[in-house]
C-alpha cells in the first residue's frame, strides 16, 4: 500500500520558532522552565522534557527565583511579565509575532471602545492560553464567545469590535459574524450597525484547510496525528473526516489499527500545526508495518 506523509502538515512558523529557541537554550542550560506546554503534543513534549524542558504553571512561576524561563508561542497576559520581572527570572519570550500583533490590536481596541461604551468580543476557547493572553490585554473585560450561536453575553444595543483566536475555523467565525449582525440589526434599525470585524485567524491555519481537504480526497484512508489538547488538531481533523469518512485520529503510532486499511490502496498521514514531522513519519512507518504483505 502506498503511504504518504502530507508535506503541508506539521509545525506552524510560531511553534517551530518557539521550539528552536527552547532547544538552543537547552544546549547552554541544564533546565529551562516553560510556562505551560510549549506545544499541544504529548510526544513532542516528552522529547523536549528529556532534554531538560520543564512545563510549569503560573503558581509555580511565582515560586521560581533567578531561573531560565520561556514564554511559548501562544502569548501571555501582562501579569506573567510582572511575575518574571519581580522574581528576577531570565525570560526568553517566544510569543509568536502574529499573536503579539493581535495582542496589540486587542489592547488598542479595548482602549478605544471603552470611551464609546463598546464591547470587545473574541471568538475562542476561554481556557486556551492564547485567549487568556488576549483577555489580559483588556483587564479581563473582553467577552469570550465559544461557539457561533453563544451570543447571550453580548449587549446588542452597544458597539462591538469582534476578534478571533488565531486557530479557529474561518467558516465558524463568519457564521458568528452573521448571527451577531442579525442580533444587532434589531437594535440599530435607523442607523449603521456599530460592528467592527477583525478576522484574526492565522493564515498558517486558514491556508491549511483547503490543502488538507485536497490531501484527504486523494487518499483512500487518512490517519490524522495530533494532540488531544490541540484546538487546531480538532478543527483540521473535522475537515478530513467531512471530506473522507475513512479518517482516523491518533496521538501515537501504537493507536493505529490494521482494520482501518482493509481494501485500501493508499493511506495519507497528516497532522496539525502542533504535530512534529518525526511523529507523522513514525505513524507512516507503523502503517507500512501493519499493511505489509508477508511472503
Ligand atoms: S498558528 Fe499562526 S499565530 Fe498561532 S502560533 Fe502558529 S503561526 Fe503563530
């Protein structure tokens, strides 16, 4: 059977950059504390932890003194910078430049909407680190909307500036925008709807959707490799599944099952922006092993 690893899958530029910074620091220091998981992928986390990377949380950060600390690509709220400064920690900030720019835009928008009695709405997962970092730019004043219909926290009579977490689906973001416009229309019948929309979904994510659908169409079976915590993995896997019903999600090579490939002549291995290439290659090797015709 023909097994192909998708050339377009794997780390996005922001995650790649953060991992390179961590690996460089680990050549010079025995250990490095990273605030949160550097990437939402357990296998890659294990590889880096073997080199000395320690995932830490905000509470532990408060107890560290004079240590090497890394902020990952997702970005952090101002409070995290305050703690590293107060505790004299040596900080390497690997916040993705795209996320940093988004933080600046949200901060500026918050300063401007406050004077107009307006609201900042962000489409995203409230527990996602990027959203926590963005919320910090508004002193936790932004309204986080988890799904396109969950608009109950928004006052439709007041102005809104709408943003998105960088890893969300463009289709869902547009659907949320339509629903919100509809809701606000009733309150602004004789005037322009005061809704300003910033599509802040990362190009590295939106470009992957059509590419992964094409890949899913061109293989009999798809094995998608991703971490169960990765929001990008969930979105991309759903696209694979909708395009090719014979799509399977795995986190590790030993989760692959032989029956998935019955009567198939091709299998494609792809993954999220948090999936390392070496792991996709291991999964591909496992598929070849399982489907090999023994003499
Ligand atoms: S998905 Fe885009 S914004 Fe998010 S870390 Fe990767 S490159 Fe940066």
